[in-house]
DNA sequence: CGAAATCTTGACCGATCTCAACTTACGTGG
DNA sequence: CCACGTAAGTTGAGATCGGTCAAGATTTCG
C-alpha cells in the first residue's frame, strides 16, 4: 500500500495499493482489479502503453486482431463500415473499458475502427499473453465472461430495438438510459456529438434534430446549450 | 471406446468414445468436447435432461436465469418482446447450440423466450455447477469465450445491418449466408417459416414476400416450393 | 377433409431519408 | 484573445421505403 513502485500501464510515477492509485490506472480495470498485487504486477509486465492524439486510430477495419486494448485515459470511438458504406457508431470507450476481445479467441481481423476522440492512453496486451493468464488465473476468464455477457445483452437489446422500434422510441429510451448513468438532477450530458448519436441510433442527424425538437414540443425534454438536455418527464419518454 | 455406459445427457442407451456416440449427444457440444472422458463424465453427473414438445417453453422472459441450456436434439426458437410489444426472433438453436449464457455470469432474469419448435431434448446445467467447472477446467472458459465472441460478432454485425441497410439488402445478405452454410448446388432451404424470417430480418411477412418476389423478378433467385430458394446470382445479390 | 395458420397481393399512409440552404459552434493560428 | 474557416447542427420540401389493413390463395396438420 505504501510503497510507490511506478506503474507501467500509465507511465506515471506515483502508485499505491500495491501498484498505483491515479484514477485511470490499469489496476482499476474490472477484469484485473480483483487480482493480487503480485499477479497484477506480472500482467503489467507484458502490457504496453501507447499514446494517441485526437483522430488517430488505435486500429482499423482489416487490421490483424490479436490484442486486447484497454483505455487508460481519454475516449475512443468504435465504429463500423456497413456493406453499403454507411458508418455506424458502435460504442464509446471510456477509461477502464476495453475492446478487441472479439478477435482474441479466434484468429481474425478487426471488423471495426477504433479512433481516439481526444488525447488517449491505450494499454495493449497481446492475445497470446492474455491466453496464458486466462489459464493461469481462471478468475480473469470469469470477469471477461461477465463483461462479454453484458456486451452481448446490450448488443441484442440494441438489435431488437433497431428491428422493432421507431427512431423516436429509440431516442427516448436512449435518453432514459443516459439518465440512469448520470442523473445530475434530471440533466443528461450527451457523451458524443449529435452526429455520432444519430449514427449510434441508426438514423440521420436531420431526423435526430427533428425528433429532439418534437420531444421538446411535447414537453418531455428541454434542450439546453450544446450536449446538455434536461429530462422533464421520464415516464412520458418511456411511453413514447 | 468399446464400453457402453449409457448417457445421462440424452437418456439413450448406447455409448462409446468413453461416453456416447449418437449424433446429438452432449459430448459433441463444442464447449465440452475437448475434455477428457473422465472430466466429461463428471460434468454429465450434474446435467439434467428434459424433453419438450412443440410449442413448449424452455424458459420465458422474466424467469430466473441461472442455467445453461444445451440443445441435445430438436430445435429451439429464441425470441424477444420489444418495448413496443413487437416480437423479434433472435436465433434458432440446433443440436449442439446452447443458450442462457447471458445471465450465467450475472444474477439476472431471462430477457427472451426459448420455445421448442418440435420435439426437443434440452440439457441443463446450473450456473453454480458451471462456475465450478470453469475454475476447475479453465479450458472450458476459453471455449465459452470463443463461442461468446462469435455470438457477439454476429450480433454486432446484425445491429449494424439493421441500422444501416434496407430490408432488401438484409434479405439478400441473409440468403447469401444461408448458402455458405448449406450449399446444395445453389439451393437454400430456409431454416424457419417466412413469418419467422420476417421477424428475424426486422420486417413484416408482407414486405418479405414482396422483396422475395422483387429479387426473383430481377433474376437473382428463383422461389421453389415452400422453403426452398434457388440462388441464381450470388454476385448480384451481394450488390443489392 | 377441413380449420387454422401461413403466405401473397393490393391500396394506402406514415415514417424517415435525401438534398439543399442556412445557422451555429468550435478549433486553429495569427 | 479574436477572426476565420470548417464541421456540426437545424429546418424545409420532396421522394421513397416499408408498415398497416384487408382480402384472398395456399399450405399444414390433426
């Protein structure tokens, strides 16, 4: 706890709790943070950290997919190119989130793009190394399985919504979910641009803009400056 | 190999390869079939098999989700009820496929329905038992992770398609994928009713019917009797 | 063989996309 | 710190896709 040993995962000096304390440290990543300091140190030994500037790609569609990427600090936009050439935003990674898992357990290529939204530090662990640790520390597998099942659940809900709900409903549900995650007295701060949100919701910026206006006219929300939206009537939104 | 010991997983008598040979046996399930006969036997000890008739539910939305279900024989339709009340078919399980994983690693409830399409035998292993085995035989985790990443990849592709492609394109891509899986000289046999297919593709039976006619008029396919469809121009389909 | 479900076809309507013009916000460099 | 250029966001008009309702044909299965 008291010994400061430096942290390979984030290139910053001050550490505690065995390894390090600063917020975005690798040791706070859910899939590793239950390990003994000793075990964690071992894992950190094989982790490489890279810095990316805004707009730089961590990986692109078609790249060999052989590593797990963990966001240490910053934010990453994950998106796909559909057969038609249209872009779809899949998700935004925040510190502690990881990606690249898809391909870890089957030799394959990246099917999406990972782009730094801002100054971002990424920790990378190779698939080979990770598999070692999975067999050595089976609890990591359980953690990843947990994470996977979350992702899968989310993805399937998303699919169902695209397949069955109107844009307005998808937007309303999205806003409500944002509220759960943040809840600063009923105000939501969109975690992405409206352009990206439109893509995430499977619509166009034009339609998104109109639907937001519509929700506002119906008294469900109030649009503030920029990305801030006041949620006035959650019940109403859920019924849209 | 030669000793016949009966198979708990399928309630049938004749077995070999240590445990059993008949086609749909649990020992052929990808997540277990790499284990030693001895290990597999141990797992089989905690598996319970249940028989379901056509239309019976293996589980319903809202049920406690605490078991892994493996299809031994028969077929299962997995579908969801969206917020709006509309149904969406998620997937069809064939012998060897499993489901219920979603909730295994997080206490939760079923978010879908599992309904037997025909006479079906289901093997069930409780989440608690499974977790034991995961820690005991770490290779199972790797297998499940593999399976999960497939599912996740599929689900995300599906999401992207719903978000970005037209019904006609989704249908065309679906037919092409069916072809890969079957390929009896360019003929596809739909694995489900057109009503279900419509639901799976996120559209209505009416629209599906029209789009199939359209594809036929354009010379890409030829509809035969019932569920059989002759694929005439794969290249063309992929460009739709 | 007949009821019930599935599938098909037609007519119509509404939701959402596209294109275009315009306004607003943002980041960069002087 | 401000000006400017570019990207993001908004608004309008028109076109299109796909859903809904309804009627009829076909298939399935007991």
